[in-house]
C-alpha cells in the first residue's frame, strides 16, 4: 500500500490484513497501531469504530460489494472496499471524507475501481438497504452458517435471530462499584451512572471510562453476568478458596469482597504473562488475601493442594459465544472442532481441580459460552462419573437477559461418596 501519514483508513486496512492471517486479535492490533501512530483519542475512536463495523458486518458488506462490483477482487482491495462501505452504509461518516481517504489506501491501478464502487454504493444506498433487509439472518447479521444452525437447533429460529442481532449492536459500558473501597459509595449519585435494576453495585456508564475511578480502584469494568459464578460459589470469610483461571482478576476481586478480605484466596493462571496484570488489578482493588502463581490445570496439581480448598471457581477457557458482542472477531475464528476440543480441556481441568476439594467443599464450573456442549452436556455426565452432584445451575442468555452470556454450575460431592 502507498504510504500516507496517519491515514486512519489505511491503518484500518492494515489491521484487517494482519487480522486475516489469524495470529493476532483485532483489539490488540488496534492498540498496536494507535500507539505506533500516536493517534489522538478521536482518531483512535474512529479507527476502532471502522474495524468493529467491518468485523460485525463482514458478510453484509460483501453482499453490498457484490451488488456494486462484478468480478473477482484481490484480498487487499476487498478489505479497502469493506472499510469504505462500512463508513458510508453503516457508520454514516460524511461521504467526501469516506470516499477520498479510502481511495487513497489503494495502489494506483485500483484506485479508479475503488472510487467507482464506493460512489455506486452511495448512489444505490436506498435499494441496497432494502435488499439487505430481505437477506437470511446469518448474512444480514454476519455470522457463520454453522454457528447459526447450531443456535437454531439449541434455542429455536427466533431466538437464534435475536441472538445474532444482539451480537451486532454496540456493547453497553458497564461497571460495578468496588465494595472493598469505601470511597466508591460516593459515586452512587454521579449523573453518569445509571443503576441496573435488581443488581446491587452494577451500573451503566454514560460516557468514557474515567481513569481517576479505575486507577483508584473504585470501580471495575465488567458485565453483570460475571456475578453468576461468584454468587453460586458463595465464598465465606475465613475460607480457603481457589480461583483456578483467575486473570485478569475481576471474579477474584468479587470473591475477596464476599470473603470481606478474610481467609485465603489462591489465584492461578496458566499464562505467566498474565500474572503481573492479575496482581496489579487485585492490589488496585484492595484485595489483601490473595496469592498468585502460574499453574496449568490441564496438568495434575501438586500433592500439597489435594483436599486443601473449601471452594473452587473454575472459570475455564471456552468458546466465548456468550460474549460475541464484545469480542467481535471471535465468531470468525471459531469452528465446531474447536468447541469439541475445548470441551475435552474443560473436562480435564474439572478432573484435576476436583482433587483439591475438601470432602465438604464445592466447585463452581463457569464459562462465558452458551453452547450446551461446554455447559449442561458436560457437567451433568461428568458429575455422575466422578461422585459429584450438580446442586444448581445458572445461565445468562444475551438476547433474553440483555447482558453477556454465561453459565455456572455448582457441584459438590454426593452424600456418602468415597472422596
């Protein structure tokens, strides 16, 4: 691509080309380009909006391209056209800026083609929108066909469509006040915060995240669905608790608050690069009972951890299908085979963690997936085969509950089981 300083559209195309190779998440690429090019907050916001619009509407944009251009396109030119039409037909960016800046992303031989397609998109805007409204939901809301069929089987046609529509809307900015910082109480009257109905301590934030709140540990940016697993675990002051997949620390901080910072909280994560952020977050949030270390729960736990814990939270690696509204590119990275592979990992983690549970203890198995293969269909047979009982389950479905998707199951040893 020809060089031009701080062309936000060029950065967007570069990010999409790098992302298509499958090695880096879109969010990380946006951060990298924003830092490298010293983007202002406004320019970074524009870059983020373009990337999210393209990834959320990839199939829809290709539908628009096909109605404005016949014939094959190379991958780079297609990404440039996606960036241009996303601005014009989805984001409503002024046409002059959208067209001129996007055309300049292309190499000289294809600039005329790019210009023609984008201007055709402007001319045909009304008819394109009308035809798009008649598309099958998987194409209109840009989800893979296999995932659409899976959700229809699990939840029904109407629910699957509602779920895809939910995933394509911008996510609300939500937070919880930190009960370990008494100063957070003063924020309750702030006009930028709107309390969530029946969810004490959780709020919608109208406006940008305020660094003075996060840096002081007064709030933690999180979705209310994260509370389900911790409420089910119900950690008590004085207990010895394990958060087995703890980074970045949001649930660990909720556990510590429930324990009133009394007892012992062991936080592990399989990736040593995530431990510093985990420790920083917990310290910032006023957690004083936690110790952290690297441990991979697909491996057998050390002997001195056996039968050590009163309560164990397993927020296991999963497909993330409950949080596709926030993790916009995940839908394009996922495959049915990966879900099956993940379920095997999840069972291994459960099996290893179970060894560390006291005879009268409890485990909460948790995911941010809405796939039965990772949730009900995993924990019920696992419990039957391992002297456990499923005491209670809770689930959040985005299209139904208007929050992230999540699943949590409380497991305990069966009465009289040989532990």
